C-alpha cells in the first residue's frame, strides 16, 4: 500500500517545522515497529509550489523528508523503507523549477506521477501529458544513472492506461466513483470504470 503522510490543506495543523519533523519520525517509527513490509511511504500528495505552508513540504526542501524517513528507518530500526512523494504539475514551470524536480525525484526510490487522458484538449494516449511526464523523467541524468519504477497512482482513461502499460509504467485508477464521492463505495460494480478491472484481468491472464 502507499501510505501518505501529509495532504495539502492539512499541514497548518502543525505549528512549526519541528512539528512536521516529529510527525515524520513518529510515522516512520510506527511503520517499522509494527513490522509492516508492504508499505511505500509517500511524503506528501502533489508536492509543488502553492500546496503546502511549511517550506520543508515544498519542492525546494521535501527531499530532506524523503532522506529523513529512509535514514531513520535504517538507523533506528535496521529497516529499508521505500520512500517517495507525488506530483501533479511536473510540466508546469510555475509550480517548480527543473532543478527542484530533479532534486525531489532523484532522492526518491520510486517516482509517483499523476495524470491521465486530457480529453477536452485531445491529448490522450500516446499524445497525453502523462506520456510527456514519463519521457521527461526517463531523459533525466539521475534516472539514466539509476533507473527506478514509475507509478501513476492517480490516473484515468483507457487510452492513458494502454500508453502506460506499453511503457512499463504502473497505472493506478483514480475515479470519482471511488475516491471523490461520499460515502465511498468500494468494490467492483457497474460504472464507467469497469473497463479497468476487465483489462487488468486480461493482462494477468496473458
């Protein structure tokens, strides 16, 4: 599972950077002490400029928390944790600089991206912004030196799915039917995301 530590709009409950650091350490210790081995730690959701209040949760410094979790698990618990953070505006220069993008994801064990088929603009499938993000990452010097998994954990659209599978990128469905309606209705049921489950089953049976 992907365990997210901070969500935008939530971080003002921490009155200082010290509180953010303490929360990070407590979460790291809890995961390790519970003995969980199936966890990917996601520092913050969509970490880019304007989302978070504390500097250490912004693009310029969030890599410090990635290192802190990984190093803390090793030093205090002799454990290896997989640590990352996610984006939603990789291609927007208004959100973060090229150097910040590379610094953040070079620190991560995996790269978590968001996006899908931008149907209203016609950028779908192989022409989608999602594909451009994958290409941007794989062209980076740090990635070519040390390749690592790329996970699309918030995505939608059948053509985006096929484009990611073709490129060896994991696809995580983000649907209004599951994540954004209340109360949530989990499980497989008749809605416009049924294609996802059928397609995954087909791939598993190959």
